[in-house]
C-alpha cells in the first residue's frame, strides 16, 4: 500500500493503536488525537521519537487540537468513539455520552476536515447498526437499519454524517461495519469478562443470557489489514468486516476455560436470549463484498477467539 499521511482519532485505543502500528510499518506519517479516556499512552510509547509520528492528547470536540492534528494530513481514520455498548441505558449521563462523543464528535471532526481541506475519511462503524436484522447473514444493503442500543444508534448517525458530508462537501469515505473485534489490548467484551470472572472464581462461570447468542468475531490484526486493503482498492463504500462463521457465547466460554487450563468449571446462565438491554441474540455479517474485493481474514471466528485468549492471558502485543 502506498504510504501517505494520516490522522488517527482514538489512536491510543484498542483497534486504533493496532492501526497506528500498521500504518507506521507501511511508512505512513501518523498523527494521533486521543483524550485517553479509554486508550492507553503506553500502547503508543514504542513510537515516541520516531520520525513521522506525533501524539496530541485531546478531545475530538476540541477544534484547536483537531486542527493541529490535521496539519499536513491527507487521510483521517476516525476510530475515536465512546466504546460503551453494554449498560448504555443505565442513566442520563451514559445515554448522553455516545451522543457527545460519537455524533457531535464526528460532526466536529468533519467540520475541521472541511476547513483544512482534508478530503478522505475512514469511519469505524459497527454491525450493531443493523439492529435485529431479518436477513442473516446480513448484507450492507439491508434495511431499514433499526439499532436497539444507543451505541448502535450513535454509529448509524455517524455514518449518515459521513455520507452527507461526502455528497455535500466532496469528501471521499470508507465506512466499515465491524463484527466483534478481539485480540491483544482489548479491555472489554465477552472474553475479557470471562477471564476476569474466572480469575475471581475458577469453579463457576456465569454467562449472561442463555449462552446461545451467536456473534461473528474478527481478530484485530485481520480487522486492520481488511481496512487498509479496502482503502487501497475502493472508495465511497460501506463494507462489513467480519468472518463467515458465527460462534455461540457458550462456545467462547469453553475456549476461555480451556485456554486458562481449568477443569470442572460449572457454567451458569442468567437466562433469556439477551445478555443485557440492547444485546443482539444473533449478529452474522454477510462478507461477500469484502471477499469480492479479494480479502479473506486469516482466522475464522473460533481461531480469532483462541488467539485473543492466548494474547490476553499472556499480555503479548
């Protein structure tokens, strides 16, 4: 992939930091804007002092920080977001946070891009924008999208802002709807939850819901590779990034238990088809568009989960 210059918002986060690693490996000049609310400075520490890398601590709603980050930049990878999916209905503050960070933050970033003349944006969206889809596997053309979580609603709104600015202001865009992304540096999600519970009590593992919920998983390195692969070969596209094989939550639990070397752990269930309000019992992405561009993930869902368990237990990456 030809090298260029990029601003990565949320570049100190889970997926964003892996993207920064990859871009720098490819010879890109990379600026990062991150308020460190969920990202970690140490994940970028190996790049401090490298030629072509700079880190700006700040919020994407701060026009001064973003304007500085956009200086000399050709491409924006917008990874910054409030990552809270579970518990998004708990109180007024948690309901407002995705609005501020995922919607208003995206709008503020797009306005700064227009002012600076930066015309290329990659937006990290999510499979949860589809809501409870009646077509499974779910293609990018499925509609109407009806998210059932505030996080999903905020991501769908962000997509709309990106496509509107593309049409009205001449921006070029790529929107990627991620499956469940797993791997080293993850700080939340079912694998992290299971590891934490088993470290506390290896004899019993409580699973939210009935354990039959099915999700697609993609390893973070496959996710980053897929993004850059698509950016090189297409434009003004919405693309599902995932794998062809969904995995049940119960199976994820079994893989985590096996990876921790435990035996005789009893599985218990809270019951019902959802783990929490806003949880989707089944998310299974149609990846024919991605495969049609020529990309296939190196790992299927089970292999991605197995790799992630090893990495999270060993602290590699």
